C-alpha cells in the first residue's frame, strides 16, 4: 500500500481528530464535509477524549493477513463520551472477560506491519480505563 | 412504467469449480436461462459481480460476458454493491424493461472466488467494509456480524441456540437442493461446537466461499403471456443504502437499510409482509437471517430467535425462509447470490422446486445485502398464470 494513503489519515489515527458541525453540534469521526444529521457544511476540527463504553465486541480467531500473529484478539465498537461510536482493537485485557458496558480509553499503539519491507502502521487501540 | 416479468431463470451447480473460469460459469448460467425462456438474443445485459478484479484480476465484465455469450455488440454493464451486486443487477435489468429501453434484459450474477487462497478472499471481501476505519483495525466480515450478534444478544437476550438454528434449518432445506454447495444436514450441536471464527460466530454460522453464477431474463409482461405457461411478475423493487461503517449506524442490533428497502418494495407492490408467502434472505451469517426477519417485519424486533426455534421459518412453517438452503448451504458466490435468490423465488412460484417446494406459494420476497448491512436490495415477486 502506498504511503499517502496512511499519511493523509494521520490526524484521525494519531490524534483522534473529529469533525464538529458548527450548526447542530453533532460530532463525526472521521470528519466529513457535510453533516449527516443536519446537512450543514461548516465543520470545525475537535479532538476526541478517546474515553467511552464498549457497545459491542468480538474476539477474532481467524485473522486477516497482517494480523495473524495477534489472534485471538478483541475488536470493539466503543461509544465515546462525545456521543459517536468508534471501532478499534481492545487490548491489555483478557478478551474472554470483556463485557458490553466496560469502560475503555485509548492509547497510541502499533496496529500492524505491511510485510517485511512495508510500512509499520500506528493508530489508537482501546484499553481498560482504570481511571488513572 | 411497464409491468416486468421474469421469463427465464438459469442456475448452475455451485461449489469449488476448479475446472471452470469466471467467464465460463457466467455463460453457463446465462445459457440455462436462455433455454428456460426460449430466447437466444437479448437487448441488454447487466452483470452483478463484486470483485472480478480482486478474485480473478479480471475487470471489464461488460465486454467479456457478452463476447463469450454470443451477444457481441449488445450493451452490457457490470454493477457492484458488494454482496448485493446480484440484487442490484436484477434491479438494473428491471429498470431497463420497465422504462421501455429494452424488451429482453438479462441479469447475470457471478463470482469466482476460489482462484485466490483464503487470505486473499478474506481481503477481497473486506473491501466491502470501510477500509480506512474498519479493516485497518483487523476486523473481518465474520467479526462485523459477530459484533451485531453480541449486540442483539445483549439487547434482546437472544441465545446461542437461537443463533445456531438458522444454520440447521437452512442446511435441512439445502439438502434438497441439487445446486447447493453443501447439500447435507447439520445438527444444532454440530453448529454450536464448530470451530470458532469470531466470537460468538463459529464456522457453521458462516456462509462459505463459493464459485457460482445465476441468471434471470426479464421482459415486458406481454412477452410472458405469449409463452402460454405460468410466469412470475416483479411487482416491487426496493433499494437502500446506509453508513458503510458499522460503528456509525443508528444502532448495532438492527438493519435499517434492509427495513427501508423492504418497505419501499412492499409499498410499490401494494402489499404488506403479511401478504408474502415466503422469502429468500441474505443469511451470510446466521445472525443476519435473524436480524433480517425483524427488519422486513416478519417478527417484531427481538422476536426472531424465538420464532426460528418455534419453526415459523421452516419449510412447513407459516413463513418459510430460505427454502433454497440460503447462503449457508447453497453457497455464497457474492455477486451471484442476489440473482440466485430471484431464481429460487421464481422456481418456487412456478411450483418447480421439487422436494423443497413451499406449499401454495403465490408471493415471494427476496432480500440481498451488501457489506455489514450498508446496502440492500429487495424484490417482491408474484405468480401469474
């Protein structure tokens, strides 16, 4: 995969930057040009807290290329404090003990490597929110 | 708008067809359809195929298919909506006939998935999800539906037994379908103890990787009447889209695009779901069949699990679902599935389905779905004589 494809997503993947509608206040991740809730086109950039509750999850046993060495691993959809849901891996916990409603927060982690000579991709993963 | 009839159907035997190519299976299904209709020349061709590019390094199906089907110079269009590409092909052919642009409109669905290994097939299928915000995190298609299953179980108390039952029912039906990839029965225990794929989904909750093709020929209803035999009319067409990313849906335990598409199709046909005798639905994973039952209105939200255990959707139940065996037993060559659903509906409505025939089948619903519910195409078909 080419470098620009990942480089252009850096604000979302490294800093969890989202778009906030200047008219209705709805927050979208990733940001968009048009607010899907009210149709307005004036959006401002906001940074998400990364904190929220697990809305649903799965434990991947049969992993896609690039993730096989991680399996089994959990992927969740997390309802963030700002109101929208975000997908990401849930790590630093026993995936078999996850429950819907678990409090989670985000950390900056390595996502995977594109083969021996490809890019090393980084982004956010969810971890248990210990309130520290 | 002209009234549109299905005047021919063509199904081939599905499976791992090592000796046949993408173009070969598309042509075989179309020729069976031509033979059924007694037609050998068409005005337009629509091909539903999710990814000839990723599965076979072959795009431009709008040339290769008419070329090898003896239809050189006929206009042909390939349409794509992930696993709903087949349903979309039927819809596109419908629009050509309904608008008067064409008399004979052929819709072919095709996918040749075993030309790549399992990892590459998984990658190709995952392109139906949001590449930058879902696949990036290592999610798979079983994983997306598994998250919907967990959400459904949490919201409604759906049990693991209820989650397994659609697979048992569909394999029972598919055991009577000579075209099915896996025409054998499975037990609830076998489903519930099969290999884990993405919790809570196991191998026997998941539809397989399949090579297959199917074709239908549409024409104005006057042409069907000239054939002097029972025919089937498409009276409703519904199509809807939703967010590509599962996380951004209104909730994780319902399929809004399916609900909207079904409502549109039923409204167009002037019917309600109570007027429908049976359905072919998109059970790519067993949870999908349960959620589709709720989305099209067969049962209230949260009631699908109990209903499938009570036999509502069995072949001899009040509302049979997937008499063909569904994607689970018949196979799921993604672009072909939506066309094959229409083939099964027509076969049933013509009373030609043999041992798996639904009794007194007069009105059918077919529901095809793309991605994790990000697009859906629904058709209503009615028997005429």
